[in-house]
């Protein structure tokens, strides 16, 4: 009962924060919707990165810090190879590279460390992060590169008759959203309908039982890391097409951490919804809350989106430790 | 043959509880201290002090602090540079606003302020652990980064947000030359290392280790989790805060808002992984490794006669870093300190294998 009460309080507070700018008249409905949509678009990218986390965490219990580095590596590969060949060939080749990477990681890092403490594995993926960051930039270079998906960048006006001035929306953002949605549907089909997908789910449920009925764990890990690599590739291409491929992509991984806390470590829908919540919350906070804070505390500029996601995740941890869609079990002390 | 403890009998509890129970260890430690206090200032160049020994000493203090929390109490933190920055800015503001305070007092106060902030961010550890706690500590990292970059009061309204410090004055003794900085740091680090060594074998340290090994069992045998965890966070943040103040005042002199960013946090974590978790000695090994490796890698192309761009060197450095971390986790999860212990054990038995 108390638990529910806390959740209701948190929910009401969040909703109040969300609609406050509208109610208090701090922004016009059109601008508000634009910020909301912008947040959703950013959220899609967070979701994509978080999706990679969740896939690996479900199947192997490894918290993969290297997901951001994988996104950067995949994006760099596509961007540089697209200079030499058509884009589709570059993407196909990059998929091959990510699969090869999964093999190497499984063989060199995971297999020797099997049965170690989760924190040890987390640190091992930190090592992989450093290696991949250096490796990617050594072979592909460290400038800013472009991925041209052939989608026009100029914004389109929609709903002009509903709000005055309409809403500006970027076509590539829409494409990103569609790509993310497609990817999630494909993954869902893969998990529900194919034999390998079922094996993956079995491993996620109980890897000892899965092993005892003859599911090869090592191969499952390769598959799941490959999948995470492909998800990283999609995230990298979408992100790279929007903002250019550069080192800062690798830092997105840090933003995906609160997303998985929010959504639950083991839930794919959780990663999606969590990403959207973080994306919207962050944008809203930056646009509407930051100016208020700057005025109130005499700050040297806003930038609260750097930590807002973490505070939001912490609030959720206090009320709903397993996340929105996660399994109920949690390490409690 | 030299390293034998035969004939060294312990005839009192006092002797049994000595920090270095073997005579040869005591002689070695004595010679080492003699060397670093008396010999080193005459031998090494200013460059060596400034680029290796001074950062090494400060970072080993910080790594020691982190090791108390992660290695001894088993609470993961990937945001410990946050507490370094708290220490550094606290010291800056104390010197600025209370100029009559001696720097030693400032150092202690800065550590205490960092400890308070550490306690605050340690509170989530009472309910969560492992990966969840990692995220909570990351929140500390980003929140302090933002606070010190944006809240003007902390940087005394400096337009660029960067702060600079005056020379430290200890009762008329100015800590200005590299050798003096080195000696000052050495004294501080020796003191804190001895303190830490004794702390971890006291009841507090034992409570931490019990929490690390199994929290439920620890609670059953009468260790209060709240007390054990919060003291670990507090003491650890105190150490790291002092290290942060020293990093700002002695090593950097002046620093930008993001001098204590997540990279520094991760480096601290690497130091204790490579050096050895749950080992005071390991913190020193790890800090030396992390400080010396980039310098070595920067110089290596020159030595072997290959011409490489700086960007290339930094990429290679990060690759080698990453590989070494994985290598150490696989081959020797207990780090360099464990190798040292194995070496000592072998030496005791030499020339026999067992």
C-alpha cells in the first residue's frame, strides 16, 4: 500500500513537471510540442543504445559498458567504408565486422572470465571500451565523419493548421524513429519465433537449466554480442547521420545507464520506454527548468541535462528498484 | 637465503600484532624510507619529480581511498573523482575565504567536507548494491562536474570558471620547488598510508571486509551494515578529498572546471584493479603503473625510432590500457600486489619449490 502510494506521488510529480510549462503559460502549445518531439527523438537514440545493454545483460549477466564504444566503432566503420563503396555494402560489411568483434570478445574476454563477479565483468568491459575507442580511431582516424543516408536534412512543417506557426520536424529524425521501431519489431519476432531466439530466452531465464538441456552457452554469447553489435550499428548510423561520427558518440553509453535503471535491466520494452522518458525529461528540464534555475541560483548557464537523467534514475531506484518493466527480484541489502 | 623468518619468535601479543612481523621486511621498509626521504631528493631530476613522482604520490593516495571502499568494503564506485573535486574546491574556498588557516588545517577540513558529500552519496548503498550503486555514484560524478562548472560561488565568480591557487606556506616553509613539493607529499602520503594500513586491520576494516565477503552473514555476526558502509564511504571520501586538494594545490596549481572528470574516476578504478583490490600496497603499484605507462608509451616511439603522431600515440595508449585491464582481470584478478606476495612467498622457500 505504502509502495503504491510512493509510486503515485512520483508519478504525479513527474506529470506535474511535464505539464507545468503549458499550464503556467511559460510556453506556447506549438513550442511545447516541438520540445516534446525533440525529446522523443533523442529518446529513440538512447533507447537504441540501451537496447544493446539489455540484450547482453539478459543473456550473459554482463553489464556491457562497451556498448557506447561499439556504437562509435560501428559508426566509424560505416562512415569510412562508405567513402570507398556504396552505403549498403558498407553497412553489410560493418555487420560482418561487428559479428567478428563478438567472436573475439567472447573468446578473449568472456570465456576466461566466466563465473566471475558481475563487477569484475563490468570492469572487463571497461577494458574493452578503452581498447575499442583506441582501435577504432587508430584504423579509421579520429576526425568528424559524415554518414549520408540520402535523406533531406531541412525540417518540414507539420500541423500548421492546428498550432500557429506549426511544428518543425526533421525528416531524418522520423527515419530514425522508423528504423528503431523496425528494429524492435524484428528483435521481438526473432525472440518469439525462431529457435535461436527461444534459446536466448531460455538462457536469460536460467542459464544453468538452459545448459543442461543442451543449449551451447558460448555460442549463445557470440550470438547475443553480435545482436548487440548490430543494434549498436543501427544506433551509430542513425546518430552519425544526425550529428556526424565523432568520439563523443562513445559517451552516449553513460546516458544509457539511467535508461536501463529506469526501464529495468532485463526488459526490452523497458529500454524503449525508459529511453523515451529520459529523452523527454532531459529536454524538458533543459528548456523549461534550467532557465528558472539559472535565474534562481545565479548560475553560469544551464546544462542540467548532464545530470538530470541520473537524478531521475535515482528517484526511480528509491521507489521502484526493479525499474518499470524489470523482474521483481533485486539485490537488496 | 636472506629472506627467512626462522628464529624470529613472537613472545608477546605486541610482537604478534606488528605491522611488519618479519625482520627483513622491517629492514627493507627502513631502507626504502631512508631512500625516498634522504636519497631521492638528491638523485632525481626536477622533470622526474614533476611528471612522475608528484602525480604518483597524489594518485596513490586517491587510489588508496578508493581501495578502502571498493577493495575492502566491496562497494563499487565509478564516480570517485567527484570527491576529489569536492576536496579541491573545498580547499580552494577555505584558503580564499579564511586565509588565516594553516594549509594543514585546510587539508583536513577539505577532507572532512568531501567525507560529508561522500556520506550523502553513500546513502543509496544502504539499499542497493552492485550495478545500481555504480549508477548512483555516476550521478555524484556528473552532479559535481556540473555544480563546480556552473555555480559561480565555488569558483569565486571567475569568468572562465578556472581557479588558481597560491603557493602553500607551512609555518614559513614555502612548498614551491619540485623537491619541496615531493617531500611534503611524501610526508602526507606516508602518514595516510600507515593510517590506512592500521585501519584495515582494526575492527572497522574487519567489518568492511565482512560486508564485502557476504553482507547477510556479516549482519548475522553482529556487524551493522549502515555503520560499516557509511564509514567506508566517509573514510574513502576523506582520503580522496585530501588527494583532490593536493592534486589541485600541489600538482595542478590552477585547474579548469572539468579537471576532475569521469576519465579520472575510471583511471582511479584501473589503478586499484591493476594494483590489487583490497591491498594498501596495491594502490601504490597501480598508481605508479597508470602514471608511468602513458609517459613510457609517449617516449617509446622515439626510442625505437618510429615517427608517430600524438593522436596515434594516444589511441595506442588507450588500446594498450584496455588490453592490460582485461589481461590483468583474467590472469591475476588480485593485481600486482598479489604478484608481489607470490614473489615473497617463493623467495622464502627458495631454493626449494614448496
